[in-house]
C-alpha cells in the first residue's frame, strides 16, 4: 500500500499514519521528498479498508498495490483454467462452448422440443430456469424440482449437459443430482452467504457479473468461492447498467479480454440478458466469440411469443441455427472452434 | 399501453399486434393517422413484458401508460403515509427523525457508549448491524442474536427505538422481538423471496435503494411488500453507482422530492453509505433534510479508527452533535422540526 | 404525442392541456377511460419540449410517438446508405473498410512509414490528427496545415484516402483540399454551430458518438447535418463513460446493430479510443466487425513508445497485420469482406 | 508516480521501465520486496500519459501520486478564493449569492419584468442567454449582442450584475463590455481553445461541469485557465448523466463538499439544469446551500409556459420568492447568509 501525504502534512500527522500502519501489522518504508512524503506499507491484511487511512489528517491519497485477489489472478495459473465437464465438454480449452435453452422450464413438451433443436444445431449444454421468483406474485414462478428433473432427462436424451440457476443455499443440495453447473445470477453476485456454500460444492459454478459490478468486484466474488475450495469456476458477462436506454443493459464485450488478462478463469457472455432484445442477440454473440469468449449462453424458444418469461429475448430455432453457423466461421479467427 | 406502429407497417402487421393484445386480455382502440397507426390498449395485466410487443414486426415503440405500481403511488394516499412507532416517534409526519449508531454492534461497552451519545444529541432511533457477512472470511461477521439483544437493551436504557438489517428469511422471526424496524439493504432490494416474507411481517420495514436501481424499481419493490399486506414502509436513498470515483457512490438527493411526488411513502437518506467518507456525511445529511427527507440515518462511533467495519464513514460524537444542531436550524426552512 | 393524465385529473386540468396542445398547433384526440384520460396529439412541431406538458397540473406522463428524427431514420432509405468515396472505396456497402494511422501526424518520416505499413496490410483510409489542442499547453499541439499536406501526400503515395478531425468552423475550408472525410470528435458531437457548417460541406463527415450521448442523440446530431444538406454521413461508436474504471470508456458494441436498425447510415467502431489500451484494441475490432460494423478505425504507430500522443492505444505494425488477417476471416461470417 | 511491477516481472522488464522513466526525466527510487518490485518516480512532467507505462511488459499498476493539478488545489490557497465583483458582491466569501433570470433573453419587456422580480426577491446577479444554438434550425437562436445590451441595461436598472454564456472565442471580446462573469457551459468544459482564451480574459469565469466529467476533470479545466493567468474562477455543478431517467441529469450535491476539500475555488449549483423540472428546483437549491454551495444559479420566468426555451425548468416568481425565504433560513446553519 502506498500512502501519499499532503504537501503540507506535519511531521506529527506523518507519525500518526506510520503508527497506525504499524499497529495494523504493516512494515513501513518512508520516503521523504522535497515536496511530499510517501509511505510504502507492505505485508499485512488483504481485507484492510483503505478509507481508514484516507480520512486521517494530512493524508492525500492511498493506493492499494497488491491485488485484492490472489487465487483468481492470472499469475496464480498463467496457463489458464480449463473446467472439465462430462461428455468431453470443457470450458476454457480450445472449444468455444454454446449453452442454449429456454429462459424457464415450462413443460416436458416445451423443454424436449427446444433441447432437440439446440442439440442438433450444436449446443453442448442445456440451460433452463427452475426457480423464477418474479416481481408479480401472479406470474409463473418456475417448476422447481420438477423442472430440474426434466432438465436432466432432456439432457440425457439429447446428449447435453445441464446448467441452471441456484438462488438460495437450500437449493444447492436439491439441485446437486440434476445439474452439471450451478449458475449464480447477477443479483446474487455479492450474496456472500450463498458464495460461501458454493465454495464448498463439488460442482462447477458459473458466476454472472452484477449489473453495477466492476470487473474487479466480479473477480473478488470468484476469489471468495476459490478461497472456500471450489476451483471449477466460470465467469459470465451479462451486461451492465449505463445511461443508454435503448437496450436493457450494455453488454460489456471488453470485459472478455480484460478477464483473460487479469485472471486464469474462463469467461462466458450472455447476449440474451445483456441486450434483452432478440434482434441484438446474434450480433452480440458473434462479437463475444470474436473477442475471445470461452462460451456463450443463449436463450432459445420454439414459440417465443408464448414463452412464460423473457420471450422477447429468445431466439427462434432458425435464428439459433444460423447463429451457430456464423460462430463456426468466426471461431477460427481466434484460434478456436465450436465444440 | 400505447403501441406506435412504424410508418410503413402493413395492415397485416397491425392486425397481428391487435390479435396479440386481444389474446392478452386488452381492449384495443385503433387510431389510424396519415402517417402512422397508433394502438391504445387498456385493461389488462400489470406484469406484462412490453418487450413482447416491441419485437413484433412493424412495431416502432411501446409505452406503458398505467403505472406499474398502484399501492405505493401518491394517488393511493394523497395525504401521505406516516409510519407510527413506539415512544411517540413517527416517520413521515412533522418531525424529521434521526437514526444513528455504529455500523456494527461490536460489544456492550461500544454500543452503550454510542447509544448514550446519540440519544443525548437528539437521535430517536438506534441503528446497528448484527449480521455482517463480509468479503473476507477472516473479517468480523457480526454478533448475531447477541447483537440484537444488546440493541434492545441499549434502546430501552437510552429511550431509543431500534433498526437493524435483515438479510435472510430465517432472520425475520429471530429479529422480531428485538427491533422496531427491519432494514432491507441495497443488495437485497430485489430479493423477492425476502420481500414476500416481509410483506407478511407486522413491523415496519425500511427499504434501501439498490446502487443500480432506478427510483421506479425501488417503488416496485415496495409495491411487492404492500401487495403482501405490509403498509408500514419507509424508503431510503443511499447512493447510486456512477462514473464519479471520488465518492463510493453518488447520493441522489433528487430522489427525495421525486419519491414525495410519486409516492405517499416517507423517505430517508443514508449519507454514511451514500458517500463512504466521514467528511462528506454532515454536508449530505444537511442537504437531505433541506431537500425534504423525512429521516436521516447516520453512522456514529466513539472510536471510528477502532471500528470493526466502516469506521471511515462514521462520525465522531462531536461531529454528530454539531450536525444535530445544524439540522435543527435547517428543518424549519421546510416546515419541519427535529424530533 | 401521447399525454396520459393522472387518474384524479380534473376536467379543468384536462381542458388546460388540450388548449395548450391546440395552441401549439396539434390536432388532439381525447380518449376517456374508466380510470384515466389519455390525449393523443398529432401533427405539430418536432422540436417541441415535452417537459412543458409534463409540468402541467394533472399530467402524469408524456410520450413522444413520432421520432425526433426523420432523415436519418431507416424508413427514409430502407436499403441503407453507401457513402461512395474515391478509388472505389465505399462505406456501408459489401466491403468492411479499415481506416488506420497514427493518432497525430508528427513528421513526414513518421507518417510515411506508418502509411506504408497500413496500406500494405490492407487499410484503405489513412487517419491522422493535424490539430491537437491538449490539456497541457506544453504538450504537442499538432502540425496544423503542414500535417494535412503530409496526409494528402502520404495518401497519394500509398493509395490511401484521408480522414482527419475538424474542430472549428474555420478549419473546414482549410481542410477541404486535403481530406476525403471530415471527422467530428466526440466532444463536438453537439457543437451545433460546427454541425451546421458541415451540413453545407460537400464532403462526407464521420460523426463520433459523445461519451455521454445516447444513440438517439447521435442520430439527432446526424439529422442536423442532413437537414443542412449533407447526406454523406458515417456514424462512429467510440465508447461511453460508465462506472467501470479498468478501461477508459466502455465500447458499446451493441450500438452497431441498433444503429443499423434505427438508421440507414453506416457505422464505424473506434476500438483505440473506445478502450484506450493497446491489448484490448484487436479483440474489440474483431468484435465490432462480427457485430456488423461497416468500418473500423484503428491507431497504428511504428514506435508507439515514442508517439507524441496516445501511444498506449496504438497497435504495433505486426499487431495490425495480424488483426487484418483475423478480420478477413470474420467478415464472411456477416456476409462481408475486407476491402 | 508509483509503478508496481507484476510479481513475476523479470529483471529485464524492471530495467526497461526504469530506463523509460529516466528517459522521461524522472528520478527513480527502487524498492524490491519479497513478492514484488515497486518503483517510485519523482520530479518530471505533469502531462505524462500514465498508460504509456501501464502497457509495458511486467507492469501491474501505475498510480500518479502528485495531483495532476497544482494551481487550483486547496494547498495553493488554503484560505480559499473569494471572487470579488462590483457592487460589493463577492462569491466564495460569507454571503451565499443567488444568480437568477430567464434561460434566454427574449425581449426587453420579458427581461426587465424578470430582472425586477429577481432583484426584489434578493438575487444579486442576473443570468440570461444571448446565444442559443439549438438542435432545430427552426428554433429560437437567441438575440445575440442585442440580448447582451438588454442584460446590461436591466442589470443597471435593477442593481444586478450580469452573467451570460460564452460559446466561441469570437464572442469573448463581444461580450466583454456587457457581462461581469463569463459562463462556460457543460458542453464546452473541455473546449481547450476556448479555455485558453478565457485564461487571458480579465473577467471572472464560471465553469460548468460536463455531464460526463469527473470532479477531477473539472478541476483540470480550471487549472488550464489559471495557468493562462485568470485566477478569478468559479466552478458550477449542474448534474451528471446516470442511469436514472426520471430527471434529465443527477445533480451531484456531493461535488460541493468535495470541491471545497480539493480546491480553493468557490462552487455554485445549478438546480435548473441539474434536474430539468421546475418542481425539483427548489428542493435541490436548498440542498445545495445546506451542503455549503457558495452560490446558486436558478432560472426564473414570469410566464414559463410562454418561454422560448427551458420553460419547464423555470420557477414562477412566487416560487422564487419562497425559495429565497427558505435559503435565508438555511444559510445560517452553515455559517453563511444570503447576500
């Protein structure tokens, strides 16, 4: 940590800061310049709140030098993490993996129809929500465990792995027999109680970026799970809130190369939630793969206008097939292929 | 709802939209102009996803005319809501109420010292966190039920009511005997499972705005609780995330007059979390009262540099006393007084 | 325009709004429902400030139905605009055009070296700034007209067209003999005096989106120039300001498909300014082409660490060649090719 | 400047960074720790682009320690700047100054009517725009020099000083005989050509914060003018662009205490542009004064519904009088009074 004192800081103020740092367990190096004194502090707590120094008298600025995260940092595994799943599917390797399916599991017929479509088109993982707490108490709330069973059955029938969202600690053991990947939604990115339990889980987790979360904060949430023992993590960019109102959120494609630089973890893009509008999903899925995404997750529905949730952002089957063809052309440009 | 068709929309496209609206239970009024056709749709579901129409062929724009909320709207209770509490304290009436206390309850000595200070200075409600899930598993996690007991004891001793944050459904019954107001934090503003249970609670709830939530979204979360039966609600502005990095968040003071216009519910401001820096807390608390806030909630600590959390944003006792004096001078300018 | 009255609006309030609308030249259609009255207003001024109605008593919401822009709207030219330039280069047609060059023209040697590199790699248009007003009065301020001359010369020698930024009205005639496209920078997107003069110019203009401008506002600025008579316009996404601090700006790739839907004008992406960091430029350039961009503009420098401005975001020559190869592979996925 | 190397940075990479720093004129202090090497660089150019180091191999983070501004820093004039004007009016002293008037000067009758109203109510400075470049070429474009003459005349008649917006360099000498303060609008905050000329002007300048500008960027623009020789500067917060759509912009009240901490320059708030809606102007003006603003600037119109621009955000005369009474009550709470 670097503490830059104000130009007119008194010796007394400087000493007070030094004492505080020593008290906190830091080793302090003082560098007194013509204009100002700068203190370097090494060696102590990662979870230190730097504002505690910022508000001290005579302090101008405080910078954290060491990363607030260690385990998720690229330097921890320079070669990158490949999350290996069943059926020869892995995320973070040479294949770009496509996850597809409906927003919600609505019925056996709906799910099996869509699973067949996405499997034939080349998806490797089936997505679908089983728990859907909604703004209106009158809206469809998801099929719960029945939905999870259908996901597993459909996955087996059509050769697809399964990903589904977990929203509460109590759902972790319930979902365990049915899913290959737990998905943590954007609203739960900083639900540390949930993350703590998922850190103990023995299945991979895909963590979505919160709509107001910086990339660093997403990495910190992943660090929390890794510190708990779960190293099989996948990150997911799904759009941030900006002043632009035409799209629901602004899908931050630049998060993809940034995550690849800062961390060894693979990163997925979700253009369906990231744009909220069907006609923007394919362009943004293509952009994500071109920018280096390790996977994309896309909503597909055979009858989007009858979907019980998020129909407006679900692709029609023929749009999805066309997108798969386009992605197959783009992947080689980044040295990848579509699984 | 108003659906504006594109200028070149075909009659077939227009009919498809009309059919869709009728299917959804709307009564449709068609107005065919020289340039474009506009459809007015009245009478159906509040929870309708307008994007389902936006993505139809030939549709240009869709506007919701009726509010997505009813119960929290100003028109529901034009005279405004006053949340009546014990000890003659009420929020939303003529008094501006000050809630104060430490970020976390750390010990009996700490809490009683601070409670005495804030009570003498004129606060009416004691704040303090009992559950503190933190980024680092090594950080202080709160005293739990023991903290709640201390809050109640300190409140009784110094004539203060108690507010504390609830983070999980399971904590609702646990907290019930100890607190006067349940606080819902910014990260849980859209935790609909939690809101559903608080809708059934028989105690007032203070709902904080999420850092990426619009004012309308905060009102919708309050609507969710009111629909569940809890009419004793208080809103709280605590800062939104913007591009400005000097402060942790940007406290949106304009939310105060806006909420007063749109809703009958009282609104509080939290300048401690809204700015994250001690030296900005008093100016922003003054600004909130001048803008018409019904209450302010402020962090105070007798030894902020020893606080186990958020010390950097806690006022020193003498700063708090000075702030109370300033608020007493400002309140009459808006026809109020400090309780 | 649609004016939705409040549910409790009085007849008097409704009449006042109707009178106001009529006074403004609108034809008013009244629709009185069980709960509320809605007024449809057709036919008058495009430049009307809807807030004038919003603040009237009894008014709940006002929505503009007709677009605030006409000439730039997709419906004005459903087939799309192709801006035809010299040398068989055109933007908005089947070719994806690459513009490349240094941030600033620094010297003949520098410019000619870079022009040769980018020309050989496949760029068709040479970029380079001649006017560089800088934060520090001691920094390099650009070569002025001398820089423009060098651009033209280098362009002729290496078969490249020329684009350069115009910052003041007085520079328009000065630049006229030297450039093929005038570039309007993000800070001038709403400099209406400058736009007015460029509307009269007889050369194409590339208009960059302001860092705090919505897509609609960018279209309105283009409308302003088209209304002045210049139909040869190209838009450019170059990043918006968000809360994310890792990149200078967030390049909004979704603006590309959105502009293509709303407008007939071609759109370019500028990943150099959009990210501000060399290592993010290539991924974002690839993403832009995959999302359907009609052109990309990229900063290249043979000695970026000696560049007088923006060296940190300039590609090395070999990075640029590699990027061109990647773009050649991606373009066919969107039915295009690199010129 | 502090350059933190990556943990695995090679000695070669470290040497390259050191050489680069020396080349740039810095004096370098190396501190080699167990985990990483940190380089401190002192003494060179203020206008250095730190990204040039960030993109070097082996570099993890670069922090500027010295402020990018000097002259506007609080330490340059710890006692604060008071801008002294005619008639005993000064900004930054004990009086809180109110500037008021119409958005645009529309006619002698309009301006004189409003000037009389605001003067009687206690304003000390008359505001009014003479140049109004507007989105629509058919809209009112301002009265130009005629408007300036009217401002001066009205000011003399009613004992008011005059502030008006300057938009182009050519307007500076034109306005010189008529105004007491040049106003630089939000869109021109980084128009460095204009700022350079105003740095040479012999009249005070009020600089408005751009809607996407950080507080530091506003200070840098002020630094630019001070470096040019003009020390009579006033800053102005007028709202930033955020995701909240209910108000046009979010008036960042916290900028007021932040500017007071970082700089010696006085700061004004503009709640009219900051909110864009009449009913939010008075609450936000009160909030600004309560937070410590040195002045407020407010739009007032005797017939806002007939105003040629921004009528929706103009106060009625009686609202303005009431606001002045409220401000008179609030000012003493911050040790000030209304002039």
